[in-house]
């Protein structure tokens, strides 16, 4: 019976490892996706910022051309002022000159704002590209590690299943059934050691006589409180 208990502990260890591998099947893709998303989001931010810079520069060039054209027209108006003959023509041309000057002033103000926006976009672009380089350096190494783990995960699971099946062959079938039922019900640990005269699964105190019976290992005992299989190891402190 002690042999069965020892084998059960080995089976439980394999099942714990299988559980961790199965959890890895879930969290590895999530971690990979998170690292890839971080890189993608920076690339998108850079693309958006570059678009803002491009648009600012395009509008700036457009206003600069319009300002140049407006100034050329103002020169023409100034020359026309020298040849006008009536007050009506003078008033009309003066109004047109004032409007054109105001238009030039507005466009120059917008040009300055666009220049500031372009400078800000350039600074942000440099910052984002520096961040991207740093994140790529860090994440690429992690991604390589995680993808390697993911690629070998199924083989590791299959190896553990084979190891488990080989171990079960040497354990009494009824005992395996009890173990499986307890493990399913408790969501994990089915076999626990006695520690400080108590079940280490639920910490329920165990009578001295029962402790002696567990130490002998000639039969399987379950905790009266939680139902877990109790075992004795040399680590006990009783």
C-alpha cells in the first residue's frame, strides 16, 4: 500500500505539471498577442503622427503659396493706387487692400501654427521611434522565447500523458479512481502529507492513533474533514 501512496504522489506531480502545461496553452498566446499588440500600437501611433506631419507641411506649403500670390496682388494694388482718379475708386481699392492684408495676416498666423504643429510632430515622431526601437528589442527576445515554448508545448503535454499512463499501470485501479474523484472535487491536490498532526489540505487536526496508522502505510486513509488522501513523509514535524 505504501508503494501505491508513493506512486500516487508521483501521479499527482505529473498532473500538476500537466495542469501548468494546459494553462500555458492559454496564457502563452495571450502573452504573445500582448507583446505583438504593443509593437503594432506604436507602429500605428507613428503612422498617425507621420500623417499629421505630412498634412501640416502640405497645408503650410499651400498657405505659403497663397501668401506669395496675395503679396504679389498687393504690389499690383499699390501701383494702381498711383493712377486712380476718383475717390470712389480709391475707397474701393483701399478696402480691397485692407482685406487682402488681413487675409495675408490670417494665413501667416495659420502658417506659424502649422509650423509649430509640424515641429511637435517631428519631436513626437523621434520619441515614438525611439520607443519602438526599445520595445522591439525587448519584445522580440521575449516573443522568440514564448514562441519556442508554444511550439514545443504540445510535445511536452503528450510526453507527460505517456508518463502518466505508464505510471497508472502500476497503481491499484480502485485507488486511482478514488484519487481521480478527489482531485476533481478539490480542484487539484488529492494527496496531502500530514503536518503538525493535521491534514495539510484543510488543517484539520488528526487523532494520534490515526497518525500512527498513517505512518505504517499499510492502508489508505482519507481526511475526515476534506476527504483528501493522507500520507506520511520524513518531513513531518509532529
